[in-house]
């Protein structure tokens, strides 16, 4: 019998791992509806706005983000329809998706638990760094970079929430070995948060770009047609660690892929400016931290 | 506020900043009065330095304080980057990280 290739073996481990997760949330119906509506070219902004406006809490969050310095519009936007007309369907969808994920994975945290505030700070910081890198590269879709950075580590929260004992073991290994969380996950679970996050996004039918970037943010060469996006998130994850903003569960810096670095075409002398630009993006993105409070 | 070695901090002094472990978990908040148990916890979590409140309140940072903070930050960056030495890009990133973090201290 032919041997399974390493990718299949990891997929099988992830399948076994997630099979043990009981009661994993489905993507809220409202989000699924918005995804489907946006695919239809005849959908009007008013129709999507109507769906969002049925949820007052979500409406207020979307308006808070669109009126924040993250977008920096001079005039106040007061309706979701107006926000969609100005920012477009995809941007509004990204804001709704991030808000939904913050809500789905909300939990009361006790002292000693995995620190979710630090985790989300790392994630927001990674999104901000991705945007700063994207600007430098003239990447056309900065929004896509921010969301991919924001959500790249979601698998950690899935594990923390739905297999807390195993995840506590992972964190314990990180602590005792002072190693990267992905190394500890491989030791304890045989798969990483990147695999679990990608699996969740697949299940939720999210974009291929988001799925592959999440899966490959530690190894962007495997991301196929989404390689460039994955390379930016790979670098952003490392840059934000080097800036010591937030904490994704470990306190080490992984080695940057030389292939990714060469492919992005940046210079070593760009790092100083990248830090300054990322810092500015973080300040603009702080409105997202309100979502977790 | 001043930076002291954990070994030299004494019960009764107050933490001037939130104290987190290497994983970023909050151990105790700024303003917490240090106890022998808290100091022991810090040592067990390999927290080598603590910011504590000066008796005289928020006095401006002295050059000695700043130098101690710079050294602590640089030591922490060296630890975080341990094992990446063979990469020239990582070496450049490490130096940029030190410049960025130490420049923030002075502000």
C-alpha cells in the first residue's frame, strides 16, 4: 500500500483532532447570508444593510469601525447603507466577519488562563503589520491583508475553547521548553493551530485566500496561488513579535523564510521604517480591541 | 518608577507596571503590593526584573534607570531571537527591534 504523503498525514491528524471537538460553533446564519448575497451581482447595498441592521449590536460596531481613524473619513457615516456605498461590500463583509469571530469566541477568562487580550493584540498587530508591509509593496488589497493577519491564529482560540486540557498542555510545553507554540502543538497534538484554523475556515466556507494563508502562515511556499498573501502574513507575524506587541502564546521569534523574504523583495534597511509604519497602523486599528471588551 | 532585579525587590514595594509571564499572561497588575509569594512566583516564572514605584512617586527617569531598562530590553530580545543567528535577515531584524524598543523607552 502506498504511504500517505506528509500533507495527508497532517490532514488526517487534524481531522482526528477536530473530531474530538464537541459543539464547535457554526458561522452565524447572518454571516452566511451576507456571504451569499454578496456573490449575487444584483444584490443592492440596501439589501445587505437591511440584514446587518437587524442586529443592533453589530450595526453599532460596524459604524464605530467605519467612523474610526482606521478609515479616517472626514465626514461621519451614519447608516450601514452609506458605509457599504463608500467602502464596498467586501470591506463591510470583513468588518462583520471579524466582529462575528470576536463574538463567537468570547469567553470569561480566569487568572492563569490563556490571555486572550494579549492574543487579540498580537492578532490586531499582525493585521496592522501586514497592512504596513502591503503599503510598502503596493499590494492592491490592504483590507484583505489586515483581515488575514487578524485571523491567522484563530486555531489557538479554537483549541483553547474546545480542548482546554490539551491546549493547557501545549502552553505548559511552551513554558517549560521556552519553544514556539507550533513546536509544542506538534509535540502534544501532531498538528498546529494553523491546521485547525484553516479547517475551521474551510468548514465555514470562507475564502480560499483566508484558508490557505491561515494554513501556511508558517510556511508560505505551500500556499499555492495565495503564496504572496501568505508571505506577507508570515513576515507580519514575525515583525509584530519583534515589536513585542501582544502575545500569541509564546515569546520566541520564528526564523523568517528566506524564500519568502527574497520573494517580497524588501531590504534589511526597510525594517526600521516598517516598525514605525506598523506602529501607526496599530494606533488606527485599536478600535478592533473594543470588540473584545 | 524604577527597574530593579527581582532578587532585589522587597515585599511591601508596589509594582509600577502590569507584570506578565513569558507567555504574556497577567500575573498581577500595576499598583499591586509585592508579597513574598508574588516575588517567588516571579522567580519561578524567570522574570528577572520588575518595575516598582519610587517612594517619591513618578520621578523622571534618570540616565541610570534608562540604561538599566535598555539593558533589560536588549537581553530579552537576545533571548527571543536565540536560535536564529544563522540568518542574516533575522540578525538585521533583531538589531532593528532593539533600536525600536529602546527608542520607545526614552519617550
